[in-house]
C-alpha cells in the first residue's frame, strides 16, 4: 500500500525551507535559475517562431515564389498566363518588368530596383503591403512612381517631389550598346513593407517600366504558389511546357539561404538556452545534497521510527519534483507573458533609449516578431520537470543510505 507520509514530509521540507540561511539562499537561487531558464527558452522559441512565420508569410509574401521570363519579353502574355494557371500549385499570376538603376535627388543617390506591375492584378502580390489607394494613384499616371520608405528617407524626398532615374539601357532586339538613360518622374506615394525591400523597391506601372527598359512586351510573369516549398519542382514542371527561350527563378535562389539561416539560428539558440536550463537543474543537485546534510538528523530519526530506504528516497524525490514543477510553472507563466508582449516591450525600450534594435538595412524585417505556440510551452515545462526529477535521484539515494547509528551516536 502506498504510504502518504513521504509525500507529506517532502511537501513540508519544500514549504518550510531550511535551518540555515546559506542553504535557503542556495535553494532560492537554484529555483530562480530554473524559472529564468524556462522563461528564457519559451521567449526565445516564440521569437524564433515569429521570425520563421514572418519569413514564410511576409518576406516570402512580398516576393515572387516563381518568376518566368523571356529575353525579349513575352508577346503572348494571355496565352502563357492561361497555361501557367492550369497548374494545381499556382494560385495567381501577374506580368512584370524589372530593372536595376540609380535614383538621385537633392544631391543624394542610391541603387534601387524598379518594378513595373499590372495594377489590376496587384492585390494578390502586394495588396497586403501597399495600400490600394496608393496603387490606384499610379494607375492612370505613368509619370508617378511609388517609393519604399527606406528609399524616400535616404533621398530625403516626399510625395510630389521629382526624382531622377539613371539606368543602363540596351535593346536586345537591335543588339544596341549599353548607354545610360535618364528618366525623371514624380513621387506619387511612399509605402512600407517593413522588410528589406524597403531599402530598394520602387513601384510603377507595367507599361512605363517596360518602356524604360526598351522592350515591346513585359519581361515575365510572377507566380504565387499554394505550396511555396514545392517551388523548384513547380518551376521545372512549368518550364517543360514552354519553348526553350524561357527561363525561371524561384524564391529558394533569392531567399533560400536566409530561410535556412533562420531555421539554423532557431535550433542553435534553443540548444544554447536548453543548456541554461540544464545548468539550473544541476544546481538543484547541489542544493539537495546540502539539504540532505542539513536534514541528516531528521532522516536518522525517521529510520529509527520504521521508515524504509524507499520512504526516505521518496521524501527527497517529492521535494525535488515540487522544486522542478513550481519553478517550471512560474518560469512558463513569466515566459508566456514576455512572449506575448515582446514586440511592445522592445518598442517601449527603443522609444525610451532612442535606438533601433532591428533595421531592414541589416535584417530581413525591422520589427521583433513573436509567435507563441502552446505546444512549445508544454514541451519546455515537461522537459524541465523531467530533467529536474532525474537529477534528484542521486541526492535522494544518498539520503536513503545514511546510517541512523552514525548520525545519532553523538546526540
């Protein structure tokens, strides 16, 4: 029959503390280390989940999953779009033209990427990043372009200002030499994607950008996929149904390294924080060993009253389990609170100290994302409690081996 008193005594030891202030202080620090370790691991996992989510939804949402192009432009645009949209993995398509150039204004200059899009089909691709009113503003005015926030800030321009675009121009049809072309236009609006695109992107109408390039037809078609991780296979499948002078690129070529870096960073950071929990758990071993020494007289008395070795072992296992459970739960609560409020906390810190931790010049996004998964919280708590319970086995067995005669012969 299961004895209740070992659990009761273990609870009393946990609640009452210890006879010396030193051991009480060490016990407090051991539990605090476990609390902070669990909280930090939950917070880090939430932030890395947030980066992974933003990578998939926002960064990959603001770039084409696949681009299919043709050297001299696509003349049969509608026919090609109909063919592409028959593929089961294709959600939507949009024709585009793109050119790299130099934008200048007010004595400032910077390299930019100019993208010409079909305004009528833009919502599926950039509608969630650029207000529909801004897109409509350049629909009937080829002399207006939209500048990303980073470009506008670096050039010190506002809506209505005039900027000058310098691009290398060549006509592939006539094999003309590359010569600079200068085009001036008005800033029709400023937008922000909160990604690295804010440092280079300029949006304009498809017809105007195609004309600047010097082509009679749009350069290619951007494709949005249902399963972005099947982009390479989808691209090859689409290419097999097209003539030889077509080519394709996918997001894996342009942003695959970034995605893998985020996943690798997530694993490494979680591993490092896990070691923090492991260290905190091993501190519990030291704490329990000191408690065993502190309670050796009590252990001897219990043994003289009939307590078996298994009962003594269960007393200290109960105490270790309570330490791990209470510490892990407090840490989980703290970690959940921090994870849910991490973006707001960082924004407050940045506003107080007037600095920016994340900048789209360096990082793929300029804000701190956080995505709390309750499965992660449960996993962290269970791992912390299990580790804590495992490491308490040794001090518990040492306590059970104490000899009552040796402890009581001088008392």
